């Protein structure tokens, strides 16, 4: 069922879809972006992006682009020639993510972000806090802009593991893929194959694959946000159970303790729970999120409980530094409007912060006037809100657009369209014109058995014997 055969007019055509008809319950629908035609289109776009990136970039990005172009081309060939969707997606993961990740981890020095994570893990082990206080800061590299959960990826190195086993980027990639797989499985309970295929396509895509290969810290944050959305999604007309509501809050709490870029999802999802399931569900979601966030901070930054200045160091590193409100600024540059404003001096920086607050206020007003009532509405609200924040915020790089693109990609991969009729035939190899006629009202795909006067069903052969005329 994983193979889509092209067929010819009047010949035999395999009715292949995202989920086998024989295994799908009536009314569950199909996911169009997991069929062969849509995957060919998607991988063609992936290949075009990788080819352009290979020509226009340098360094680690070019290495990834060359590997990825080979992976996307191989997957595209397999889809076009043989139609093996899952195999093609796994091949693209191997060549577009795994190979360049290992190559770059060995051939290139550790990224600044990974050095910060490994140092924060060492500080946690020896001093009870992953952050340096204001008096210990000597340059922009002294800051740790991540929240405490990000420290977990550096613990293997802090424990003495060397090579790939101690590389924080490798653990970050493994954690991202694991959480994404769980999220897609939760969102696709009717088909394990769909969940595997969607996970592979998402991981191999340039949105996530590039960030995993060149090692950035955003993929695990996005993965936990998607897990929270998957747990919050329910069929139309029903409400989320208490367990799913609390689980959604726990998953988002982990995301918010990884990086502050996930914080916008808190009010948006709370508004959705309140509008769809009632105030009690929203309180349950917020309570689970708050308990998770506080517990993880206490566990991974215990110094905030007994060490003076530890809480201030947490705020200074993870909030003020990303906003450019500390003495030492990040050297990250981009051509986004918010960063261009900060290059104009103090006045431009103030304008950038003001525009950022205005964007946040606009999102808040929209939640009051028209709160989202389902997960797709939440995704669109988050994608638009995050895009505005990244455009207008100071010291923001293009890589942050992983979030809006990733959210919209999740919506496409998990979208369900027309359900399967109740009387779907069991046979999968049907004449093409016969299959088309099957959708017409009143069509009977197989002959009805003849019935005796007593109402008992008889085979056509026995009916012919009993009535020779």
C-alpha cells in the first residue's frame, strides 16, 4: 500500500492513499500531503531550495545544501519512478540530515550555541546554576540566552563524554526527532505508517533538516510546541479530556523552559481552550503549564532557591540579552526590519522594542475579539504573530522563521480531507473506469446474490440452476 502505481488509461490502477482503505475506519479521511503527487511537488521544492542554497551560501550551509540536494534528488527519483513514499522519505532523512550532521560535527568546530550549552551544563553540575551573574560576564559569549531545560543537551559533555557522544548538537537532533515522532503519532492515531512518513518528511525538509544539520537550538522548541498542539486537537464538536488538556500544558511548559520563543503560544492556546472547552479547561491547561515550568526551573537551576542573584541572572541571560537590553550585544545580524532599526542607535532600538510590544498587543486584542476555537486557528494565529515578532524584534535572525514555517507545515501534513464512504470495496486492484463509476450514486460494485422466495440468499449459479429459463 506504500506504492502508488501510475497505471494507464483503461488498465488496472492501484487505489493508494495515505492510509490503506482496508485498515481505515469509515469517515477518518485522507491526508493529501502524504500522497505521491503532493510529495513529488514538495521534494521538488526542497531540491530547488537546496540547489539555490548550494550556489549562494558558504561554509556549513553549503555543505548541508550539497548533501541535501543529493538526498532530495534521490527521493524525488524514487517517488517519480517507483512511488515508494516511506523509503524515499527515509533516504532523504539519511542524506539531508544524518550525513551532513555527522560530517559537520566532525569537520567543523563546535558552534557558539553548543559551547554555551555545554558550559551551562558544567556550571549547573558544579555551581547549581547554568548562568553567570552580572559580575562574571566578560563578553557576549558569557551570556546563556536559553532557559534551563536546554542545559540537558549539554549534560553528556559535562559528564565527560567525548566525540559525538558528548556533542550537544547530536543529542539535540535526537531529542527533536523523538518528540516529533510522538507528536505525529498522537495526531495520527489511525495510521502508524502515516505518522512515520510525516515524521520523516518533516525532519528531512529544509525547515527542520537545515537547522538540525548546522545545529541550531530551535528545532526541539518547535517539536514540543507541536506535541502540545497534537494533544490539544480533538474532533469537531467534542472537547479535550482532562488528561489531554494537562498533557498539552506540560508539553508547552517544556517548550517554554527551553526558549522564550515559545511564550506566545501560552495566551493563544489558553484562549482556544477557553473558547472551545470552557474556562475550567483553560485553567487546567495553565495550571499544568505553570507547575511544569516552575518544577523544571527548580530542578535545573536550583540556585534560584538559595543563592542571591541567581534569579536575576536567569532573567538577565534568558530575557534581557535576547532583547538587546544588556551591555554586551549579540553579534547576530540580519536584514530584518527590527535589526536594521537597532543599527540606528538608541532611538532605533527603542522603536524596535515599541513595535515588538505593539505586535504582542495586537495578538492579545485579537484573542479577545475573536479567540481561536480549534487547533488550525491557533496555528494560523501563532504563525502570523511569530512572523510579526521576528520581523520587528531586535537582534533576530532569519533562522527564527523555522517556527511559522514549521507550524504551517505541520498543519499541511496533519490536515484531513474527504472521508471514506461506508461501503468502500475491499478489493484494491479495480479497473480505473470501474473505480470512477463506484462514486456514482446507486452504483453496485459487485452483483447482489439472488434471493429465494423465503428470503435466503443464493449464489448466481444456484439461481441459474433452479430457473433454467
